[in-house]
C-alpha cells in the first residue's frame, strides 16, 4: 500500500479571497444500508466535511474494508456498450441523501477505475481486455466516451435530476480514477496516449453544465510515472483540475489533495495525533484535502475483514480524533484558490451533536489517494515547502524542493500563513518525521497487493519507509516566490 499519496490540482485565482476545505473519499457509501448512509452523511456534515468522492461501481453483499455492504449491484458495464442503470440508480439514491442531509456538501464522481485496466482492481472489468491499448486505440476510446456520455446524461431515478446539470450536488467528474496508473514511463508514451485526457475532457465539456468541473482523477497514479504534469492535460482548456503539484506551465488549475492517506495501521502511529498534525499542516498551507479514508466504526461481523485488509490507511471514525477541528480548520483557512464552496456547508464546531452510528456498526470505505500527506512515528509532520535551510528532516535528510514563501514549512513542522501552494512530495525519515515539501527518490510500494482494489493514488513524491530513508534524490522544486497567484486564469470552483 502507499505510504501516503497526494493528489493535487494546480492553483488559480489571483488574489482571490477564498477559503480552503476538507472532505472525504467514500468508496463504499452507496453500498451501505440507507439508514447507515444517512448516519454517516450527517456525521460528516456535522464535522464540517465539504466534499465527498464517490465511484461508479458494483457491489456484493458482505463485508468490504470492515463495512457492511447491504446490496448486490452489477458493474455499470458487464458487456461493453450495454449499461446496467441499476448501478447509477444506487449512486443517485446516495446523491439524494447527500442533498437532503449533507448541509451543502458536494461530490466528485469517478466514472471508472483505471486500476481495472491493468488488472490491479478487477480481472472481470470489461475494459481489462484492452490493457494499455485502452488509451491509444480508437475502439476503446469510442466505447469509453459513450460510457461517459451515458453517465453524464443519466437522469436520476431518485433525484429526478440529469447528472450533467446537477450542480447543486455534483462539484466535478473525474475523467477516470488514476488514468495510466499502470504506466511506467509516461514521457515515452505515444502521442495518442498523451492526447487521451484532453479528448475525453473535451467531449465531456460538450455535455456538462459549465457549473460542473472536470478533474483528471490522478494521471499516472504515482508521481514516479511522470504522468501528473502531462503537457497535453496541463494546456487543455476543458480540464479544470489536474492531479499535480505546482508546475510552471501555461494553464493554471485548481489544486487539492484528493486522497490523503496515512499508513498508520502498518506503522503503529497514534492516528488521532497524526491526523491532526497532517491536516493542520495542509490547512496552514491553504490546501484543500480529502481523507483516504475515514470509515464508520467497524461492524462487529466485519472485524475479521477489517483486520485482514491490507489497506493500512482506513481510519474508523472512533479512532480519528477531532475530525471536526480538522474540517473547521480547513473551512477557516485562507487560500489563493476559489472553489466556490464558501465558508459554510457544515458545522465548524467540534461540539455539534453527531448522530450515532447504526447499531451494527456499518462502516463505509473512504479512499484518499492523494500524494503528499504523510505522518510520522512520533506524529511530527511538515508540509507546504521546505525550510529556508533546505527543509532537512530530523534525521538530517534534506528536502530538495525549496518552498514557496507563502506556504513554507520548517523542519519542526511550523507552517506559515496560507498561500494556496503545496509541496511536491512526501518524505518519511527514519525518525518518522515527514516533510511533504520534500521530493525523494525512495522506493514506492506497488498497489498490486492491496485488497479490495485500494491502489492508493497519485503520489506526489515517493514516500519512503524507515528501511529506505537514505535514498533521497531531487525530483524538482516549487516556485520559491509563492507566485501561484500570478499564473491565474481567473477560474473558480
């Protein structure tokens, strides 16, 4: 499993007076019993969560990541080009529940999981047969465009709303979850591959309301694959959000940590403290984030399933500590980005009365595959750029990224005022101190062994374990003048 992952999308909005936000990935949400969904949505709203990320996917009754799955639902396509709208109906029901109980929360929808194409998620997915050719052959691209069109034009069975216009609830659609996740060297991809993202986005933009954004979903998964800043995506007018760190290229984009993963279960960290430290650092930098993954308290009949799951990032709510403080801190943080979410949309008070979880302890699997979040054995974390001395960690390892003047973080974890910029990577020292402003060349774990398809996501920099902490090398640097706002094209969410 990934140690951490950061999915960001570049900064925009010159001089915008805006607030950051916090959110969550809920991979399992629509598979839960309706009462359990409502309880979880209400609790997330009470804690101040602004955005939930959901997937178009099938379900099987039973346990998944400690979560009771109450329904059977097929994949959207069990045969190419033939759609099982029951899958969308299930998700639409959840969108309605979020609209009713979410206090203004919005969702990002991922229409397909690219891990399936490479056999990392499912060997039965209908697109697996194309393998990497999915991204450069005409046939699968046409079929996938039809899938996207079907999803966008779907009219909700429960909400009665066409999703392409449902901006009251839908903030954005991903092109896919982690396109090119199995690619090993994106710069050497052919031109057809490199044009894939913009072509899909351009077709989607013809259908979507202008109030709904298009996000890449994390090109390449790991930053090591060098897909994140694919020039063809960076310059694409139809793409609003790129999974990336700061990049000095034409075409500014929104930036957010889409999957904030902390591998606490494997490392034995104090997750309440670490979650607080990591989110505080992101909030100090004015960077929106979505946890991977906060889940309801583990269901009694699913404890064995939870204990055996190799996704070490999942965090039951009863172990996460003061979630409301983290979320309200995000909502109060000033940012150079304007997502159009405002400061409202959920309580900012940690004393809000929260609904109890369903008696059976049903839990929802929330997935955050963003790069750049990291934690330490002792809970110390740094993010948002290196210190003026180069961002050396407590072990003497040196971060290579530099830091923006508006988001600089020292090795002690102290972060300056929000500036809407964030660091390039995640570095874990042998002492556990982490610098999210550092980019290292250490080893990165593959997602192949993750149960339930949790591949993590686009790591902004290689996360390093205690075993490989000496293998640091420079990956690049952030602009040192905090000039993110100067690249603005005036877009907002």
